[in-house]
C-alpha cells in the first residue's frame, strides 16, 4: 500500500512538473489575456476520438453474416473499461466540447460489436486462418457510451481514416490523385453510417494536419477533400496569431482555426500509467463458419443482454488511483485562463488521464466564471484574411515523419489488384468499399512517429488479400479423359474459393488436333457460387481413333484477358472399329434374308390351302 501511494505521488509530481514546464514554453504569440468573470475566455474545445487503424480489407463470409478481420485485437483493450478510448469518452461526457471523430474508428467499433475476427499470429491474409476477437462486448459498451456522451453536442467528422494531409499534399501525381479519390468516395457512406450509429447529425469538413502545420499544398488538398475548417498550430499561417484566418476565396475558401500549441504539448506529456498486459489471447475458432458468434476471452464480454459487465473492484481501484493531480489541473487551468487562443486542441491520442485532467480544468474555469465554452462553428466568426506559406517552408522535422512517395505508390498500387478482382465478381461493391477503406487506413496520420515497417506491414495485408483472392479462382487440373462415341461432353471444373459469386469469366477450350477431336463449344460463360466448385461441360466430336490434347483457359469477359493458369489434359478417342461395323452389317443382312425367306414360305402355304370351287368359278 505504501509503495502504491509513493508511486501515485511520484506520478502526480511528474505530471505537475511537465505541465508547468509546458506552460513556460513560448507560444506563437505573447499572451496578452488574463480572463476573469468580467472578461471570460470563449473557447471551443476539441475532444478527439481517434486511434491507429486495425481493420483490414478481409472478412470471413459474405453478405449480412460476414465478419470483419482485424490485424490484431488492440482495440478491444482501448474500448474496455479503463482503456484509453473508454476513458476519453467518459471524461468528455457532460461537457460542452466539440467531439472530433474519425468515422473509420466508429465503423470499426460497430464491426467488432457485430462479431469479428483477428488475423492469425502468422500474419496470414486468408480469413479462414483468423481467430475470434475478444472485444465484442467492450465495443458494444463503448459505442453506447459514445452515443450517450455526444447527445446534444456537435460531432465533427475528420476525412475517412484521418489521412495524413501533408503526406498526400507533398507527393502530387497520379498516385496521390487516385488515393484522394478513394478517400473522398468513402466520406458520404461513412457519414450516413456514423449518424445512424450515434443518433446525431454529424458535421463534415474539418481538417487536422499533423502537428497543425500548414502550407499552400495542404490547404489546396484540404479543399479537394471538402475541408472548410482547418485546425492549426499556426505553423505556416500568415498572420500567425490567435484569430481565425480565411484562406482562399469563394468555393475554395477555408477557415484556419489557430490553437495554443503549448496546451497541446502539455496534454501530450500526460501519459497513462502502464497497465499489465492481459494474459488471455484470442482462442482459435472451433469452426470457420461465418455464423460463429465471437465470445469474450480476457476482455469484457457481453452478458445475456448484450451489454458489457460492470467494472471489477480492481478496475474501480485503478480509476481511483488515476484521478488527475490537483496541481496538474490547476496549472492547465492557468494556461487556459492566461491564453489568448479561442480553440483548444488536445493530441490525437489523448490519454485517459489527460482527458480527465482537461475535463477538470474546464470544470474549474466554468465554476470560477472565466471560461465559457463555444462551438467550432462560432469560433470561426470574424476571421481575418490571410495565406498559407509555401511548401518549401514546411518544417523539416515534420517532413521527415511523413509517408514517402514509395509508401503512397504501394497503397495506390492496390487499385490495380482491385480492378482485376472486380472484373469477375458478380457484385464487387462490398469488396471495393472494403479495399478502399483499407487503403485509406494505410494513409492515416496515426502512422507518424511509428516505424515505417508498421505502416508497410499494414498496407501489405491489403496487397496480400487481393493477390490471394485472385489466386482463389482457378481451373481444377484434370487427368486423361476417354471419349467412346462421335459426340461427347467433357467436364471442366472451376474452383471458386472466394466467398462470393463470380460471373465475369468465360472458359475457352482448344484442341491440339481438330481433325481427330473437334471442340464444338470453344467459349462458354462461367458463373460460380461462392466457396464452391462449378463444372462446365464442353461439347466435342470425335472423328478418329487416337489421342488429342485439350487446353482450357479462363478469360475475363469484360476485356478478354487470360485469368490464372491454363490446364492441358489428354483425351483418348476410341471410335467404333471397321471390323465391328462389318460384323454388324453381316448380321443385319442375315436377319433381312431370314425375314424374306419366312415371308415366302407363308405365301406359298396360303396358296396351297385355297378351295377347288374358287378356282373353277374363276375360270368361268
């Protein structure tokens, strides 16, 4: 107990020192305010709900019963009681803050709540190798908590998957254009889904570049993505101050909302204490059927009503130990009170302890009368005209952390694999949306500060998924086929290991010796149900004895390009022999002769049996 008390006191002292140190950092503009009840600070506080991406393009099953596959089960811990995202939501509830949400995170939570899978430890892209996820109950409870917390408040959506605007803006070209189009295309459907899940009418058009740094290319890209408001630390903004700035004119105009970078740094420095890693891990599913219902294992599981269980005593004790330090709250409140900025922006991955510290500082400001919270909509009023700086002035330290042109090209390259797969799917819409979503996640701002290998491994999952999907549709090899008559039907099977039907293929068969074996059906349309074999019969005519080879190849019907590898198999033609024909003909002749002789005998017998008077009468 004493050791725990000393640890808590030490953490509180460190947090207080960090916040005090951050308060001493010079802001972009000297502080000229000391707000009081007579002159309160009107501030719009951003409450970020974001996390690194984990949802892949794969799923187990198809249609309404499909279960999404995640690359790991990290979100289960973030959504659970005591997890970072759960604590951020709980701390923001009841405060007049502006919720800023990555729509992909909400959609991922819903996928988990519906039952989901986790890729196997070997990194296989095959959904059949996945195991059940552990966070279904936690995801359900988190979504319910988020819906309750945002009720009656503004909810702003970031572009889908919170893409790194600077990385995209600084690598112009076809790859960037293709990726931007994919991200933009996801926005409408994602907004509709999030509105339904949260029961609110969300607001779109908010951009948040990494570290709040702007330049002309970033603002231009933001306009292409439909951004009308941009959160900025002031880097690259002219004039650089506390007032909102309008950049551009007409339909291309956007409002830059400056925030105090020192406050953001102070909140970034407040970390959650390390929690022990859970001992439980996902259990292999006893069945690969899409209808398997995931169950919790280690993380909170739903009870009979589908809700998450209440926190245990140990969780309650942990929450008690992690209450924000009073000194840290006081220091953060003082930073806000003496600041001149009207927008407060915490870090994207705001810690649970940081969220509670900020919430307590807002409460203190409201109770003391020097703080009035407002919306981001009103924070953009009375903006002054200004500009963003050239791309060459973008900070070198930030440029070193952005995605490279090679990484963007790898993500854009998945469009080629998607285009190939889409040619043969009976309905490619769901696959297109899932692959576009995975591509957008590979561009997330969350990859900043992480090793390149992590982003590349995530992106390669999509490439592997597409490659494996294309390879899952193939011709089944055949052995020798024997043909014993002139006309025959030869079966050729297509193995469709995809979990959805295909309809865009045709089977073409050619003969190595058309004089001996002619193919009557050289091209036949192929339709195959998902996860099934489909057999197509090819009509042939055998003309002479001997052996011939048939070659079968699948082609896409839309552009006539070959699909997969061809198969070649031997056909043994065994026509009826000449000797057999002579024997049969002789037999038929004998039958005909026997029948004629029999008829002659019958007629002769009838003539012999006629009465004599009939013959005499005829003579008269």
